[in-house]
C-alpha cells in the first residue's frame, strides 16, 4: 500500500501546458481571470474560451478549487486553485496551501479524473519558499492517495531544474519513510 502511493507520484521538468494529463492544475488568483506565470501560460495555450468559462464561475477563494474544460489544451480539464500569498509563514499559509492540493484532488475525484499534473503552487509571484512548499505538496498528495483511488497518478510539473531536484529528493525521502513504516507494520 505504502509503496503503491509512492509509485503513483512522479516528477517532470517542463511546461505544464504541454502535458497530456486528464487535468492540469492552474495556480490562479481569486478573480480566475488570468494573470502571469503558469496562469498566463495556461490561458495563452487554452485560448479565449477558457477566460469566458472562468468569467462565469465568478472567482474562487484561496485554498479552494474550481474546474473548467481544457479548451485548446491537450488536457481535457483545468482545475483552478488559488494559493496563499507568503507573508512570513505565520498567517496560515501552510494550511491554505495544503487545502489547495486537497481541494484540487477532491474536484478531480468528483469528475472521475485519473491523471492530474500540478505546478509548484504559490512559489512564483506569491513568494512561498520552494522547499517548504514542496514538503506541503508531497505530504498532502501522499495522504490523499493513501485514502483514495482517484486520481490514479499525480505528476509534479516543475518549471525549473531547482524545483525538479527538490521534488525528486523529497519523493526519495518519502519512499524511504513509507518503506520503514511498512517494514515495522
Ligand atoms: N509550466 C509549469 N510551471 C510554470 C509555468 C509553466 N508554463 N510557468 C511558470 N511556472 P506562479 P503563484 C511555475 O507565479 O506563485 C499569477 O499571475 C513557476 O516557475 O505562476 O501561485 C496568478 O494570476 C513557479 O514555480 O504562481 C496569480 O496572480 C510556479 O509555476 C499569481 O501569479 C508558480 O508560479 C499566483 O502566484
């Protein structure tokens, strides 16, 4: 069981808009009306239909998630979530970030989505420290996968080498942690 959880997570380095996961996650802002970073790239690649659909949703609070179609993307769905703005770490940022991952996975499950790719939410314009965000992402996704069959696999899509390395190391550590737990059970 534990080993299976680790097998259901992987890391890729590159542009999330090119992936052919069933759903890609967007690190949006509360308006859901587009922006820079990965949000800008997703809207650019998906085309104007995505913005039209987002307009109808009317926004999303931090920590929650909303789903739209993928329009011109290879992915059939886009799950939009709003990460916390980093304000030093004592304003509940960790809980909000964990909630982004959980809410996105819950929306994926509700839609029967088998494969989901996440960008490194909040670690660009919103300033969340990369290593701390990676811990939250991997721990929260591992907890979800241990209790749910869907999504079957989760990809962490890292835009740069530094993030990809962080995630690879964190997943190696997770495998060791889960292996120890299994051995002592
Ligand atoms: N594919 C994968 N990851 C990417 C891509 C891409 N094409 N482009 C950037 N990243 P950010 P945030 C990485 O700033 O911190 C927007 O304006 C990037 O290297 O996109 O959650 C929204 O509208 C970083 O690791 O999102 C909000 O206003 C990660 O994506 C605000 O920024 C997140 O960086 C959200 O800020």
